[in-house]
C-alpha cells in the first residue's frame, strides 16, 4: 500500500471518529445537501497537523461546503471595508445563497478566476513614502477567507512561539512582553528589517514550502491564481510576479508560512550558538567579595550572641564596605567564552535578535541571517534599518524604545539582602515624538515661538468637533487618550503621558468654549462636578453621563485586548440576529412574505440614510446596516438607490 493511500485511510478514519462523537450537522433550508460543519473539518485538520510527516491530500473539496462561505460572509460583513468595491464594482450588497452557489460551481469546474485587485496608496507614518494597498473584489474576499481558515488550521499549531504577527491571540504587546521576559542580560541587539518583504515574496519558493504539507494540486492551483491575479492601477492591468496578494485575507497567513522558515533557521542557529555550562559562574572578584560578605555576616552574628560591641561595630563596617564593593563589581565577565546565548522575537517582517556575546558574534549572526534570507527566501535585509546596537543604547521596535538597564540601584529581597534588582533587565519606554506627533496629528495644539527662540506648546480647540453632540466630543477625546495609553501601557515611563493628557484636556475645554462661544471659566462651572468633566445626554432609557478620562497612566504588563489579533473561531451560529440566521430564515424583513430566496441588502453607514423610502425607514428602525429581503423587494431597492 502506498504512503498516499495510507494517508487517505488515516484521514477518512479520523473524520469518522469525530463524526461518531458529534451529531450529524445539517445545513438549513436553501443551503444544500448534508455536510460536515466547518468546526468539525477544522478540528480534523488541526489533529492531523500534529503529525509533521502527514500531507493533506483532499483540501479542495472543502471549498464545496456552503457553510464555510456563510461564516466567511458574516466575518467580512463586520469589517469596515466590507462595502468597498473591487475592480468588478461589486460589494456585499446582493449577497444570497444563489451568489454563494455560483462561486462554488465555478470552483467545482475550475473556471473560478480571481479579479485583479484595485491598487491604491496609503501614506506611511512619519514618511513621505506611500504604501501600496490592494482592494480585492467581494467574491474573492469570501473565497480567500475560506482558504485562510483552512491554511490556519494546518499551519498555526506548528508556527514558532517567537512569531507574533497576524496570529490568533497575539499582538505587538505579546512580542514586547517576550522580549522583556527573555532578553535579560543581552549585550547586543541585532535589529532586523526585511526590505519590501510582502512585495518580494517569491511565489515559487512559497508554493514549494506549501507543498511540503499539502499534496492537493487543485488547492495549490487556486493559490497560484490568487498570487498571479495581478492588479489595476489607473485602469491599467499589471501582472504580479512576486509578493503576497496585498490587502487580501489570505496574505497574512501566506506571509507567516513564508517567514516561518526564518523562525526555524534562527531556532537552529540558537542551538548551534548557545554555549552554557551547568550554570553561569560569577567572575572571581565578585565571588571573593561575596564570600567575604558571608564571613563577616557570621562574625556579626557571633558578636551579637557574645554582646561584643566592638566586634559588632567592626563587622557592620566591613559588611557596609563589602556591599558597596558588590554594587560596583559586575557579577559576570563582560565577555565570557563559556557562556553565549541568543534570543529572538518577530512581528511580521520586523525582528530583533538579542546576543549575549561579543560584537563579532553579533556581526556573524547578522551575516548568517542575511545570507539565509537571500539564499533561501530570496529576500534582502535593509542595510539602513538592520543595525547592531549595544544594549545600553536605545533601539526602536514596534513603536517602543528598548534598552537593557545598567542601573546598579539596589533593593532588599524578602530575606533583607541588598540586590541589584534592575541590572540587565529590558526596559521599555514611550518615545517623546510618539505622543507629541499625536497631539499635532489631532491638531490639539500649536507651537508658538518666543522672542528668545524658545518653543511654547499652546492647546487649541478642534474645529471639526464643534458640530458634534457634547457626549460624542468627550467620547472621541476619551478614545484617543485610551488608545495611546493602552498601546504604551507596558512602558516603564508611561506616566509621561500625563503631559499628553494635560494638553488634550485643555483642548477639550477650548473646543467646548468655541462651540458655545464662552470662556474657560464658564465651561468648568457648567460641566465640572467634583473635579470631573461630566456631560449628560438623553437616551430612550433616560438620562446618562459621559465622563472625561481621569483614570491616570499606570504601567500594566498585561496585553491590551484591543491590540490582540483575534481571528474568528468557526462554530455553529444560532443567534437569531446573526446574518446567517436572517439569510436562512426564508422571510422578507421588508414586506414580511415567505420566500425561497433571501437577498441581503447592505449600506455603508446608517447615518447616510435619510428615511425617505420604506426600506430606509426599516433599516433605521431596526438599526442595522443590512436588510434581508425577497427578490422583488430587492429590485425595488436597487431602483430607488
């Protein structure tokens, strides 16, 4: 029996075992024949991926399952860009089972061809350069989301623990937390930056990496179609010969599959480079001083028991001298050939390597990583951004400044012994230009120069907020303050955001003053209660309050949940108000008639609706940007739009 036949038997047996322990999942009316739910399929894939020798041979058939597309549609509909049209001009408007079935039929007969993405450019922060962004068609977004879910189930369990970008429950914060936790004692930083990483991914290398785990040419052919779909720029078609599909849902997982090879290389390099005996031995001068300290502590104890005043005074004097000597004596040698280590952490295409060793060691590691990227992945490290920096100096990584502390300040442990508690630890800092640039970006202040050339920061009102309701103005200020604090809350100097807060607070008062054409004093009298700025507003349930932020800025090493990449966990949706349930309910939400075909009408923003037509009034009433209607009502809506 061939290895492929054995794999097919294993996969079939695994599917059977899971289905025997789970009730048969039936697709609701209008979806199709009985099929396994996405939850069961993805669970099977995750079970099989633990066997690293296993190759997946029948992935493409999962693209025939309508349940995957319904869940993909629900996820895409929740995103801000769901109503952005691609090159074909279509959006989520008009989504229904007929449209999903057309996509599935095109995949079955292999006639499916992704549309070229519509390329646009977005400005890079703190740079005159612009970043290319591709906008795929809506149908392609849905297919890519299904493909992403399948690839994630296969690859995610085997990704490196040092990779933090575009992964479930990981973020910039988890990456920085790992650096703070594991880079203790680092002597040199190797800052890694790959030049144009996502635009230069080699398609052939990527497909060869994928073929190591996936032996399904139909599925691989679909990936090729996405990679070579091309893009339209100024209505001119351009072929893509390299790079991941920009702006697509499948791009992040493909980039992680590609860069996982770098993670594996660095982990193997670490095994080769690390050199450590049973424990790291302190240098002789430190050990001798520590031994003398122990000797005089015993002498002090003996003198106390004998009530020897002179002996006690002498012992205390010697202990004080020895503690002072310990504080200025390094515990370990600066360069110890018997002890070398490297640590590594990566977020997307940015990575940092911490080296305990000589600068020559750091240069050798940088060279080997660069050679690997060039030789194996056809990527080039940026000479400008890839630097070797002594750990006592600051480096910029993920918007934070990092350094390794050389502080010799001491604190007492639980036994009362003095210890250098911060020496060798990684310190995280908020860069001043980050919160300063935010103030300028928000136009919350301007800079005035005095006659002597000194700069003065002057808070000012924000004109674009003046026509907003009072509660919305306060909420917007709160969101901006919480946003910068929640990102920089890991920093040891996060309290410097008090300066940011002071200017934002003054800007808020000036904005209200400008809105009501009154003075700062009158605004404080009207809105301040017990030192807090409070705005009251009316709702259906009565009066409520919005309070201006006043919670302070304390260091918090727990990753902020809003920055974690929360990927969807596919499961059976049963909520009555879910898009899937409404699509399958078989009833028009506008005319109330039963229908065999439900079509979803979507709008970009509710506030754009004027309430002139019946369907607009209905959407405003139910407070939803989507409406499940019958084909007849949908035709009427399209005429009135």
